[in-house]
């Protein structure tokens, strides 16, 4: 077991709580920095996708995991970011400016979607965001003069100050830098008064309100920040694929993003990245496992959906805190060895009450 | 005349949305959870009917009955196996769980060799028949949808209004613990609600199959039934049907009078307007949350 003795007040402000964390996160950073020389080009591309989805996951985690508002249309924000980036880059804008515009426009869209969040709750909010997602997707397909319609749109590589980024490694470092920035930003946000307000809203709107938290302001702020992160992720996604079309931002993408944070672990920053790793590596694992299965099962087109569904069901039933929750349990077991008790993480039995009549 | 024709086809399509929405509302009313698997249960029901009619060679009525019964049983088993263990957990867990169920159902159907990936027509006895009535051309398939929906609505209304089980279901939906103290078998009733919702989904699938086709992705129509449920008010059975009709008519008219692209988005625009104007829907309860 580890005991942290606090000898200075500044220790409370540190992001890394003890030497172990400094060591392991440092090792992780070193590994990701060395990745271009360690992994082949293909795996580096996959790692880039993990970082991109991780950024989008951070946004959704802020909204769903920390503010308790579930968005079923998050792919729309991804799409707004991607299309803004595509149009502005093709118009000759430099990368940072285009990225800022993509994030800003997504945030504006998020702010607009956040407005009904004050009036509607739970499933109604889900419906509002789902509807928004459908409308935006259709908008991408129909606004042909700007988005190129269903035929999609090609992107130029990112450029800045006359310096163009064409290599996969360079783009990987760009994504890594943005992912680290986003993570640090979220971590700092969560321990600021704003972040505390988000968590208070998640736990109980009524008590948050009575503590003087302006629900409307914080909910729309959460939506806007979440959408901005999704927009940044969308912009990077567009650059990575160099080609975007409306069907990349449909409702299935939104559900994938939700799956990602649920499997990663709702309510943890680690969960966003763990979920992204899961989401990117799952198709690879299935492709590898296909050859060992009988042809009837292995070559069937529905295999991937089936595996996804089964994994989600298993996680919701047995590990509601996701991959990060599982890691927490393992860590606690190791830290407390041999005093771990079986019931430590047991879920409390609860009975459901209607939201409609209270 | 054309307007009337459009409205009628909109009503028929709306009845399908309404029937799927009815499944959502049943589950929401009974267990206070939202099932995203409803569209996929409908797809399973349609495939069940297809299996009965073409592969087993049942007569039409027997195929329909067996498909509906099989789906009801499937719903009960599903509730017992995956929904019951997380009863009382946050609603979002159950939403994710039902999304997972939908994925599994679609995956399993597409994994059936040669059958799952194809589109099929359901050989119903009333296929391609047309009634002409005072200048209107009425598609019998659509008329059957409207008639069956009306009958089903009356039955469900009677169930919730007059039968002991229906009233017990409403009690469970409002407060599980209190209902349990009153001696209502909460778990068994939840199973029953899921069975009922699956049976309704199967009926919707069997009614929709002659109009479109039977294929693994037909469940995505369930995403249009959500607006129907919201417009009607999520907790109201007549609301689901009325909401379905509204969505169906809006869609049919928007497809004809508005430019391309509005047909598919009109339901969602309608639901957004509804959420802004009346967040509780047309028939929703006007109740405010108190501490």
C-alpha cells in the first residue's frame, strides 16, 4: 500500500500525485514519442487514429461522463469540424487557423444543441441530439456547392507558414501534441470550479442549482466544449483520411463514439483513450481471429457487429465502469494484497423510480 | 385528390412508425427504460414470419401467429437473461445494453448463410391488390396496416385501462419499490412488458414487410419511430400512434412538396420543433420534477 505524506501545500496542486504516476506517465509519453521509430507505418497510422478518437472521446466523456448529458449525435460535431477543416484548408488557410475555425464552429453548433438541454432531459435530450445528427448529416449530403455532396471532398495536407506536412510521422506528432494538450486541458478543467460544477450537475441537478450553479450556462458550456473537442478530432480525422463524405458521420459513428466511452469507462479520462484503443484494435483482432474460425462464422459479414454487441452487453452487465474500472479493481487487488475482499466493488441494489412522477 | 392520396400513404407509413413507437412506449411505461433494440426486434419478427411462410410452408395465419408468439417468448427470455440483472441501474446502461442487443440481432441475422444478406419479399395473400374508391387508389397492403394498427391500439388501451395486469404495469412504471410493497410481482411484470413489446414489434415487422422488403437492416426504421414516440409524448400509448401518424404524414407531404432531402429530415425537424414548443409531447404528462 502506498501512503502519500503531504509536506507542502503545493502537493495538492500537482497533477501527478506521486512518483509512481510520474514514472509511468513519463514512460507512456516516452513510448508514444518513440513510436514512429518502433512501429511500422501501418501501426503508426492506427495509433494516430487512436489519438484522434481519444480526443473525440475526451469531448464526449466531458459531456456524458462528467456532466451527465448523453449525446446520440456526436458524430455531427465531428462532421462539422471535418468539413470546416476541409473547406478552409482547400481555400488555402493555414492549419492552425483552420483548426481554430473548425473547433469554433463545432463549439457554436454544440452551444445551439445545448440550448434545448436545459428544457429536456434524459431520453428527450438523446432524441434532440439524434435528430440534430440526422439533420446535419443530410445537410452535408445536400449542400453540394460547399461539401461536394455524397461524392465527398478531398483535402490538401495541412500546411503552416509555407511548410507542408505530408509524412505520416509528422502528422502523428501533430495528433500526439493535440491529444496531450486536450488531456491536460480536460484534467485541469475538471479540478477547476467549472469542472466541479459539471460533476455537481451530473450527480444532482437540483442540489447543484441550490448551490448556486447556473444550470443553463454550465450545460451549454459543457456542450460547447465537448463539441469543440469533437471538432478538433474531426479536423484531424479529415486530414488523416484526406477524403470525407457524409456517411462517415452518420448515426452509427455516433453510436461507435458512445460505445467507445462506455467500454473505456464512463466518468474517467483514461476511459476515453482505453475506449479508443478498443475501438481501433477490435476490427484488427476480429480480422486476425477470422482465420481460426470455421468459414461459416469467420467469413460472415455480420461477425463484427455481433462481436461489438456481445462485448457491449458483457461490459454493461459485468463491468459498468468499463476497462478503466477493471484496471482499478486489479490495481486495488495488488495494492491491498492479500486483504482484497470480494464485495468491495459490489454494486448497490437500487430500485427504479419514475422520472415522470416524483 | 393527390393531397388525400399522399395523406393516406402517409397514414399507412405512420401506422408502422406508431406500432414501433408503441413498443418503445410500452417498455418505457412498464419499466421506465428506453429500448433501442425495438427496430431490430421488428426485423427479427419479419424474418420469423418469412421463415414460417417460405421455409416451413405454414399458411399465412399460422405463420403470423407463430412469429408473434415466438417473438413474445423471445422478449420474455431476453428480459430474463440480460435486462433483469441490471434492473434499477441508471437508464443509460440499459440504453447501451439495448444498442448492444440490436447489434447482436443484426449480426446474427446477417450470419445466416445466403439468407441473412439478401432482401426478401414476404408472400402475403393480399400482395399487390388495389382498391379503387371514388378516384382514390387504395393499396390493400396499406389498408391492412391501418386496420391492424387500430385493432391493436384498442386492445392495448383496454389492457392498460381495465385489466389488473395493465394497472399493475403502470404502478411498476411509477415506483418499483412501492409497487413491490403492494404485492405486485415486479420482475414477472417486467418480463411480460418485454414480451408484449416484442410481440408488437413482430406485428409491426409483419405489416411492414409487404410494403418494403425483409432484410437485416430494416430495423433502422426504428430510428424514425423515436421521433414518433417523442412527438406523442414518451409515456402515452395513444400518443405513440398519433405521433406516428404525424411523422408519417409530415414525411409524405414533405417528400412531395418540399425539395429533395427534406423527406428524410422532416421527421427530425418536426421532433426538434416539438421539443422546443412542448417538451413533453402532445399527450405527455405535464408534471414538474420536484425534490
